[in-house]
C-alpha cells in the first residue's frame, strides 16, 4: 500500500500498475460513437414520461373480465393523439392494458410481439399447441421480469400494465405490474388517475373474490362504462373514446370493441363551479 497521504487507499503501483487517471474523467459517451466520430451526445435514460396515456380499468365478473382504456395520447395537458391503442392482444386469449409513456409502450409492444413470434415458432402448425402455449400468467410473469430488470439497470420502462386473460387451467387471470416490477392481483384494478377515481366505484360492487360471483357480464360492462364517464368528467388527460375487451371464461373468447364512446354526458353542473365561464383578461 502506498503510504503517501495523497494516495491513501490506493493500491501500490508496483503491485497493480500505475493508476489510470482517466477514470476520474470518464465520459458517458458511447465509446463506439467516439470511434466512429459520431456526435458526442451522451447516453441518456428517460427521466420522466413526455407523451403519455392515462388510466386502464379492469374488473372481474362471474364469467370473465372486462378491461378498458381510452385512446388519448397527451403531451402534458395537450391532447396530441386521439387514436392510440393501449389494449394489446397477446396470443389468443390475453389482453395487456398499458398506461404511462407511449414510447415505452411501443417498446413493450415489440417485446411482446417477439415473445409471440418465438412461441408460434415452437408450436409450429399445431393449433392445439399454439392455443395451449402463451397464457396470461406466462405473459404477466415475463413482463414482471422485464420491468424489474429495467428498473435494476436504472432505466425503467415508465409504464403500469394490467394483464387480463386465462391461465393454464382456463380460469380468469387479472394481475398488475408497474415500472418497479411490483406485481399483485385483485378483482378490480386501475392505473393512472383511475386508481383514485374509479377504484372506489368499482369496489362498491366488487370488493372481494366473493363479490365476483354476484356480478353479471352486463353489470360489469355498464360499471366500466360509468367509470370511463367519470374519468372523462374529472381527468384532464382522458378522452371520450375508448377501447374495451370482454373476456368470457365459459367459451374462452375475447370480444374486442374499438371506438366506444362515452354516453349520456351532462355538463349543466359546470355552471355551478366557482370560476367557470368567467371572462378571460
């Protein structure tokens, strides 16, 4: 050990060679970019989402699951896109609803597409093997590993995902995973603002697995529609057009409804809000 006070804690040069002074001036520029004389723009990770999608809602009913998400892509509070599909179908009977950063949503979509292609290669032309291959519990487990891996690299995918579908036994499967890799299951799930506004309404009807058996398909669909209406009233980053998927456990089918509109909107209450309609100076 070098006992010079200015070099305390540093191994001796005779044993390990001279200290590399460039370590203290290391750059986060990609070495390959420097070799190819490209721009010295540093490697950067997403620090916060820019273009985002808002809530995803899901609820179990006695014979399956209903899941919905609107089609808005917002830049801050500006509605930049009105045709973003945030319900992704994976395999034959799995729906993944994603909120958060839209560029990371596209990254997840590519990851899931690659997973689906790999699974179809393994199954070949055997339709039974393909149907039995990629299930909702497999997709959720895979997404959980992806999210935790990216979080551990300090480069998370800024999304929250709800996975709905059927497991290996054909039972309804509904679970959540977020950008930290935190995962849990519940008969009612929501992301974004829906976790604050819609979850209380959903849990009034379904608070436990016992309540699931009492909820019919028609009531579940109407409940989701009512919650989407509340979100459009109260969430500035929501839209009155959304996609909804209904999964039926009895026949193992997925009904996908696009461009569903919020119905029976009434804005008369806005006149009673203090400051509403005041002239702008």
